[in-house]
C-alpha cells in the first residue's frame, strides 16, 4: 500500500475515528482497498474496533467469528447480516485477513467488530431481553408489535 492517502494517514497518529466509504455499494476495488487499509491499521496498532453498517445482533456474530470466539465460519456470519452489498468476496477476504491477524494476537489486542445499524431492530432488542432487561416495550418490539403512544407509555413531545 503506497498511496498518498495511506501515507498521510500513517503520519497522523491523532486520528482516533476514521470513516471509510465507497463510491458505490458493491465496488470490488473500493472493498479491496478498504480491506488493505483496515489490515494495515490493525498491524500498526491503530485499529481496535471496526464499526460497520449492519445490525447490532449481526455484528455480535461477526465479532465472535472475527475474534475466534465462535465455531461459526466467518463467511456464514457475514451472509447472516443480511446486507447484500457486504456479501462479497472482497469484503470476506478483508475480514479473513483481519481474522488471521487476530488469531496471532493476545485476546485483549484483537480487533473487535460492532454493528451500528438498527436493522432488524427486533433481533437486537431480543438480546437486551435475553440479558435481563424487562421493559414492556422491549417485549413488544421482540414480537414486532407496532408502537403507538399507549404502547410506549407516554405521548410524544410536540415539535416546536
């Protein structure tokens, strides 16, 4: 990796959060480049958490596979997240590179994966319920009951 952008990033240790987009969903070149950048950041100790546009529950599955905490194959966890644009060979190759890198690291230094999308909400909410959260609105969300003012327990605030 010898592009100007990568060299510039390497010289900016103050960068704590990095957003990587792509010109189009499904661009093989962009996803290959992202995988290379992410692996380079991990290898230099600058990547600790990879936040991705996928559901929270799916992110937990990917995290477990990426860090070796699951018997589920990484490809299966990636397919299960449900976003067609991430189900590509290039994304899988980049995540496999991170998985291999993680396997050689002490557990505390492995790159984590976090899903930051609310889709599908009932799956993430079920994790909260399973963890012991008891709010009635959570159970209703798990059952996919549409919310309204009486369900949520209070009326929405009026806009100014």
